[in-house]
């Protein structure tokens, strides 16, 4: 796995704008090189803010959205119209405002499916498998970019410290029961899926995340500190603001351009 590169931005607003600009550049580069793009989104305040920033950016229309495939790293297992859904928040922030092909948007199942959460997770794994390519060398698309928020407890997706999903090494997608953060029932991609990504971008802001980012960049095990397992095949970027970087050693921090 790749070694993380840490880029520190002034504040949360600057960070969201910078990630949005970086994402546009990456999408355009991949389209020029290979045509279609697979990106895996994250939820949370910053995950939504960066999508809204992208929607408001003049560079938004430089992307050929018809070739972009959108996936989610995790989802709350609630009704499709619930405000808790990462999918709903992403659609409102960006996806409903750009000309994506409907079949290229891959939301995780909701409770409206009538499935139990484990069956719903297996169905999403099947969808990933169908979208994988021979050069992915995995049963998931090797996402061009996987965005991952980090919780104060250093969780990523719905992989919480010491919880069963953090121990999973074979299945790509699993159901989560009794999440320590509500709602309790979720679907999540696991470490094998995350680590199949070409690039992983770990994002976060605020002093409440400072300890989590310090642990994420330590030698901690991924079961105890899930963010420590957030690594891409080719590149891992840690994109944070000054507050979230407060506990990092100066030698691993690089101040990002304004």
C-alpha cells in the first residue's frame, strides 16, 4: 500500500474547495487516459460540503459526467427518502445537478428493498463484481478515487474500532449491526474494497478529529484504528485543515497552496 501524503489547508471552507478542485482535475485526467471513471463517495459534513463546492465551481462542466460511475463506501440502512441517507445528501449537493447517466449511479440498497441488511450488502457486492474490469485484479472496480471521512474515534466508512466489520478480510461489503453511531444498522465496504482503490483520499476538519488523524498516521493496527487501514494502491492523500492537523509531527505535514 502507498505511503500517506499529508496536505494541510487553512480552514474547513478552504479545504472543501480544494478537495473539490482536486477531484475535478483527477476526473478529467482519468477520462483523458481511460474514458470511464469510478469514484467512491463518503458522507458526513465535509463529504457533502466538498460535493456542494464542486457543484458551485465553474470547473464542474469540464468533466464529462456521462462516463462517471458513482459508488458509496457506506450507507445508513434506512428508507430511501430518509435525510440520514448519504445518497440523498449527495444527490442534493451535486448528483442531481450534473448530467450523470442514471445507470452509472450505484446507491446501496435501502430498507425499501425489503431485504435484510446482510442480503442487501451481498447484493451491492454483486453489483461491484459486475462492474469490475480484468485489469482491476479484484472483484470490485479499482476505484480511481475513494473519499473517506474520519470520525473522532478514527472510524472510516462504517468500520468502527474493534467491531466485526473491521475484522473482515474476505467479503467486500457487509452489514453492520449495533453501530456505535446511530443509526445502528448500516452497510459498509470493507478494507479489501478500500485497499483495492487506486487512490484513497482521507479527509477531515476540526480539532475533534486531531487525535484520530494522529492515530491514522501511526503504526496502529487497522482493527483498532480503522483509519490506519485507509490506503490506496497507488496513492494515499490526507487532506485536512489546520485544526485536524494540530497533533501531527511537523515533519509529515505540508502546507497546501491557497
